[in-house]
C-alpha cells in the first residue's frame, strides 16, 4: 500500500440541517474519514477551494447557493472534473434525480439516509470499493 492510499480521505458534507451534518459526520468519522461540514453552498465552495476534499456530499436545497447550482459551478472548474459529488435530497422522484445528474452530480442519496447507505456510496467513489 502506498502512502497516498493510506492518507485520510476528506469528505465535504454540505447541509443546512445540523442533524444531517452531525449524522453524516458521526458515520464518516467512525469509518476513518475526515469531515468538513458546511451550512450553505457558499461555505461549501470556500471549503472546497481551501481543502481540496476527496468527495462532496451536498444537499439539493442549500441556503445562499442551492446544491445543484453549486454542483454546476464545481463542474465548470477543470480542477474538479473528477471530484465525486453526491446530492442529498428528501425527494426521490426520477425528475429530481435527473436534475441532479444534469447538474453534474455523480450520484444521489435520499434523506433520511442510513449510516451504512452513506458509507457504501462514499466507499464506492472514494475508495473504489464496490457497494454491491
């Protein structure tokens, strides 16, 4: 195993709900990931630029800058073309999922999510571990 694969992976979690941020942080911390919490889209973009996380988990409905708009901005930056982005939403319709994919999201996680569901999706994108 090389040094890079041993490095702690950082997950940026953006959600205006402190309960969602806390649940995600607890699950990810317990699994050995570092978590960067953000309360809105503007803070999310600032943390992204400052820390270069390995993945972004972002609520669709963020204050100041909605999640899908932030996702579009991230995808316009060549530096983040391959950054995994997972959108969070309580909406589970095909149209909701399609809008997130069109914004550049790699995946979609429905709230409320389980700790294991979050970890499966993070491991798949960040560690290359098959969720199946």
